[in-house]
């Protein structure tokens, strides 16, 4: 049965067309990976099918009574609610039914015999729905999902406003999974999950009997959970059966076949044009030349996909730092409550350190305490001499009306417009991206603009908080190469072992320092 049918969909922003005449069909039980480079239109497609964005052309048709669950990382959790309150909210429709049953029982005392019979039948139907949906074991289901995503460790009675961005995303995901909709729509769900809970989500999705549509640049994760790939490239959407590795194999084979056919056709065109040019003026061969020209005119020309700009991240290295980068003495981090035990840490020149561990342990808080952005609860941080620090923040909340050119020019006013455009182009951004407003770019494109600022500033220590979030496969690969080549120090927070294992010379597990029980 078709859950979702999309026909002849077209959409763009200004003069930038991102989807053209796209059609898509999702069947019950299909596990789909929606892939493509940054800026190809994956999130726009998701926003269109959920009704958040109106397409310029095309038709979106959902099956009747289909329940859709969408992981929206920008959803706001109501202040004053606990984690348990939010998760139980997944079953609000069942609680409403329970209240309806109570209301019917109240009516029964004043009902006639005929009315009583109708009311009893109505109660029976509602009760069957409650039983079928495991209403009386809701708390057990809540705790099971909460445990899988690490929310039990935080405490289900914790107020949501006290949580980190990653923890809030976990709650939204947990609520969505509890709702068990007919189709799950997940836009980069692993971005804010730690390794242990990515493994749990992987197993959950492998066993999920309903359909889901997943956007992700985490290739091992994609490979393990999807059985269909839809690839967005050059405004088109193409279907491939299998996982990401299957897609890549077929895609490369098709690309090579197309290139071979293109070369063959170009050779044929050159020969025909040459024959026409040499023979159209001669009476004896004019008819043959006209025949060749007609063949040329009727020929369906093969077009190759335009080459995507590949990012180049080459960090500008400043003067050599002193031997000490930083040292902490009995440092306790946190806000109102301590997030860490007293920490005595030391980083020296040339070290590349990955900070790992579950969300909510205070990894970002530790970075900000080292940088002096937030004061520690106690203890102190000593920074070394001659430090030129480059800091990449995980979350940027400010609304930004600058164009990409203005964004870089504000940081580097001495550059010419040509130099600004060149710097952005080297990060894998096209002319259309460069001239667009920063706020209309995809998450991956925004990340490339932010990285552009970082690589063009002289540094000898990089402090990076989840730099791979939203980056596509090519950009991640290039960032890994650049960090390995960088001669300065690196302190990085990451939940992707396949990324940080190749970069880090040391791994610090923050679970060893936390005041929380994990």
C-alpha cells in the first residue's frame, strides 16, 4: 500500500532551483535513506512533504488516516514539563479516550435502558482500543525507550529546560518512537546521539515494522538500517534498491556507462559535423550532407552531470605555541550544579585529543570553561603562551540576515570580493550559495561557511565542538584529512569514532569525570 505519493514536484529559492519535476512513492514497511550532497534539497523535500513548505509545483498525497511522525530538532519543549511528562504526551490520545470512558460512566446514571446499551457498546469499543495499544503498561514502555536513549540516566523527573540541545533532541526522538507512527521522518537523528545510543537506535530501526524516511550522512548507520536509497542530485530524485554501498556501486557503474556513451556520441557528432562541413557545398554530395545534418538535428544529446565543487579545508597555521596549551587545577565545571569532579588536565603542543562520552556530561561546558566563556564553579584554568585559538561552536542560535559574502567580509574586512568568493568556493560552495543569505542555506552549507572563517584565520590550536554535524560525505572526508595534516593542537568533541579515531592521538572519556551516574 502506498503511504505517500509525490508527483511532478518542483521547488526553489529565488532563482535557485533545487527540485525539478520530482516524483516519489513510499510503500508500507519501506526503510528509505534520502541522500545527496549538502544543499541538494533533502531537508526542503522533507519540509514539503510535512507541509512546512509549500512547493511551487506538484502534488503531495498521503494515504487516509496515516499517522506521520517527524523528528523536528527545532521543536520547543514546554517549560515546567519533566522528561516523563513529555514522553507520556506521546499517548495523549489514549489518555483522552480514558477520560472519555470516565465521562460516559458519569452519563450512565441518568440514562434510559436503550441509551445505556448504546453507551456500553461505545465504552467497549474505546476499551478495546486502550487494550490494543497497551494503555495499562504505558509507563513500562516509556521507561524502555528512555533507557535505550539514555534518558533514564538523566532522570525522568528532570525539567526539560535544564537540558542540553542533544538531550532535548533525544527526548523528541524518544517521544516520536513511542508514538510508533505509520511513517517516521528522521532528519539526521544521529547528530546529537552518543555512540551507545546510536547503536540502540540502529537496532530499533532494523526491527521497525512500519516505514521510515531517513536523512543521514552517517554511512555505517545508513548501511545498517535502510533497504532503499533515494538520491537527490542536479534537481532529480533517483531510486536505488539496497543500502548505501549498493547505491554507490550502481551509481558509479551508471556514471561510467554514461561517460562512455557521451564520448562515443561526441565522436559521432564530430564526424557528422566534419562530413557536413566538407560536403554541403558540393552538388554530388549535398544530399548525403543534408541527410547527416538531419541525423544531427534529431539526435538526443547526452549530458553529463555537472561536477560538484569538492571542498578543500587547509587550515592556516600561526606561529608555534608554547609547550603548554592549557592546564586545569581542580577545575569543577557546571552552571547551578557541578557537572564534573575536580579536574586536573593538561594538554601540550601537538596533541590531538577527542572528548567523548554521553550527552549531558558537560563536554561543551568544559570547552567553554577552558576558553573562559563561562566561569568554572571552582578551580582554575591556566592557558599557555602564544596561543592562537580557533573555536568552532556546535550550536549557533542567532538569526543571521547576512549573505555568505558579508559573513566572511565581516571577519576579514581586508580581503577583496574576489578573495572572499575564492575562499568560500574552496569550501565547496557554488556561486548561488555564496550570494545567498546565510539563514536560507542548509545545515551543511552553513557549516561550510563557518569552517571557511576558521580555516582562513591563523591558529595553532583548534577547539571543535561536533564539527561533522550536517556535513556531507565529501566534506567529512576532507575535514578529517585537513585535521590530520594540521600541525597545531586539536581538542575535538565528536560522537563518530570513524571520524575521530583517525585524527586523535589521545581520547578522553568524560564519563570518567562526571558527577552523574551513567
